[in-house]
């Protein structure tokens, strides 16, 4: 084969092995999120590289609508992929349960809400990372710390808010719900989310934004209110995505170990396609200090 330049015919081989020798990367979000959210691109690249080491191609499958999800679910359950890497931040998405019931090996990138140990997943420790982030402005003497969370039906929205509340309770600071606002992971929602608690509590001196892209919009809102970052209000993000370094000033944030998340997601999926049971992997995060706090 080497001498004559022949290559393996994957279709012919699949007739013998019963395997497709490919993996699906299912993005159960609107397609524009793939280009707006830098984390998805980093994750896609990392998983592609990890699978390439096993000579397994990765098929990108955006499915942001109900029709798209139904069509792609039919495709995946028909044996066209050996397993699925699921990227879906919202709970209540039926795709994971449908794939599990169909016996398709599946690993969620991020902790799936409501499925427990039924589905394998790999995630960063959102709650512990949020605790580290909120402790940082407290160590700088800030006491009126607001938070712009992710949507309440997402693991990041739930876990990072829980970490915020836990640290304030440990510090003996009474919870002030006027300082808590939900965003939708967009830059615009971060900008609007910073305006609301500041209008309610003008003495706010720090804000933890649970996503770097949302945090990018916060300095503009604070500038309109005559506030300086970080002199008057410290700003902190989460993820350490390219949005963190592109912000002005650059964001203090929590770094997710994207390379490890990608590698572990692929490892767990390949182990599952080999017959192993579902598994959960939670990876540590790291505080990164920059000019915003």
C-alpha cells in the first residue's frame, strides 16, 4: 500500500467493523454563537487536534433550532458517527437524553443540568473558580460586590452564582439581591447588567461578571456613569478567553484549562466507545490577575 500510494477506504472498512471512525461535535446553540463565543472555537480546535492523534475526523454539527436538532439526531442515531461531543449550555435540551437512550456514546463539554451520572461530562470547577474570583476583590478591601451571572438554566449560571454567594456568606456580608443580575453571555447583556445594579446601589465597588465576553461590555457602562476601572469599581471575568485580553483594561479573570478540557473530553469519549462506563471529570481553574481588578 505504501509503495503504490493506496489509502484506506473508510466506507469499506466500516462495513466490516460496524464503525464510522468519526466523531460528531454537536453545538446545540444558534450557529452565530460559534463565531461570537471564543470558547467554542478554542474547544473545537482542541478536540480536533486530540482526535487527529487517533486518526479520527471530527464533524461539526451546529443545531440551534428544533428542526436542526431533530435532523441531526436522526443522522447520529443512524450510525454515521461513533460518538458525540455535546456542547450545549442550556438545561432542558432533549438531545442528550435521546442520544443516551439510542446507545450513542456521548460526552458533554460542561456539566449537564438534570442528567447526573447518566451522561459523561468534562467540566471546569465553576463553583470553586467563582469563589477564588470573589475572594480577590474582597482581599483588595471591596465589600459591595455585584454579579452579572449567566442564564439560570445553564451550569455556568448556576454554579458561578453559587460560588459568589458562598464567599460573601463566609465573609459575613449580607446578600443584597439588588447586586445580582442575569445576562445571556453576550457583550450587550454584560453592559446592561452592570448598569442595573449600579443604578440601584451607587456604592457598588466591584463586579464579578461570569463570562469574559459579557465583562467586555462592563467598562463602557461604568464609564458612562463616571466610574473608573479599577479605581472606583473593580471588574472581573471568567474563562480567560481572548475576550479577556481584548478588553480595556485587560480583565482579571478565571482561567479554564481548555487544552485539558479538550483532551479529557476526547479521552472519555474514546473510552466510552471502547465499552467503558460513563465518567465525570472536573478540572481545577486558576485566578489570572490583570489591570481591571
